[in-house]
């Protein structure tokens, strides 16, 4: 079983739609959680950190449920420019490495 | 300011050839990471440096992979006797400080194709 699991998609949604991505992680000792965005043939870039209290950045809302070891990302009012792969990322232990999910591909269409 | 840079951006190697991939982190960044990203997968951790010290190399897939950062800035990932399964994008990332809450800034990657 992979440490971080995501539905690879693709999710095809029309502009203006609301879309939600989910992610589960297996290591209960995981400490920090993130969503990264990766455009086609580009490097990953931090989208937002994820906190237990939930956090929002404009149209994006991230949520962490430690008991269920579950992370979510909600995108409201999708734009064409949101089309990308969204990577669920977990940091565990004293080492500084990040563990990435396989990514969920989003395609927003007209 | 300048971000993380990597060279070459693309590398084609014949099976059995040795390759060297370079990473220039953001100036002053203490931590440097190498990741391998296969097609359709997320990046997978290879190794981590804090300054010049290689503190974690648990992700290196075999002893054909070797990384160094002798002066605590530029790093080189070397792959000896390349195999087809080494074909992937190799990403380098750096962070300013040590610790899990520091954002990792990624370079554009080197796309390695082994024929």
C-alpha cells in the first residue's frame, strides 16, 4: 500500500464547477500536510498547507482529518487556469523529505 | 530572484552510460533534496543534504546512484551504468531552513531518457 493515496482522475469539469479531491495517508505519525500543484511538464509548486482547523485561500479550501488520516482540497468556481495535477503531500518523522501521492489530474473545460 | 536551476534540462543516454545531473539551489538555502518522478507518478524522494552533509540517502534505488554537495551549495546526482528503468524526471528542491514547515522550492527538473 502506498503511503499517500489519491484518485488519479482525470476529473473533467466545466468552468464554474466545484470540485473536491481526497487523499489518504497511512502513517499516523505524519506531521505536516500540503497540496502542491504541478502543471504539465513543469515542477511542483506549493499550493497550500493543510491544517486540522481547515484553511481557505480564495477559491481553495483544504481540510485535514487526523483521526481518519484524510486530506481534502475543494476548488470552487473552477477556472480554465486551474487545469493541472494536484499532488497530496505528507511530511513524516524527523527527516525532511516529503512523500507525494501520485497526483489527481484536473481538466477544466469551457 | 533566481530560483532553483537544473542542468541539463534534457538528457538522452545509451544504456550503460554514466550521467551527471546538476542542481543549483536558491542562494543561501541550507537543505537540498533530490526526487525522481516517473511518468504518471508523483515525485519520489531520493536523498537529502543539509549543507554539505548527506543526512538521508534512503531513497536511492541502487548503488549506481550517487549524490554529492561538497561545498554546501551546488549538488550533483550521478547515475552509473544507466538502465532503461532510470528514465524519469529528476527534480531538485531546496529550502531555506531545516524543518518540516519550510516550503520546498523545486527546479524545472532534468528529463532523462535511457535508450
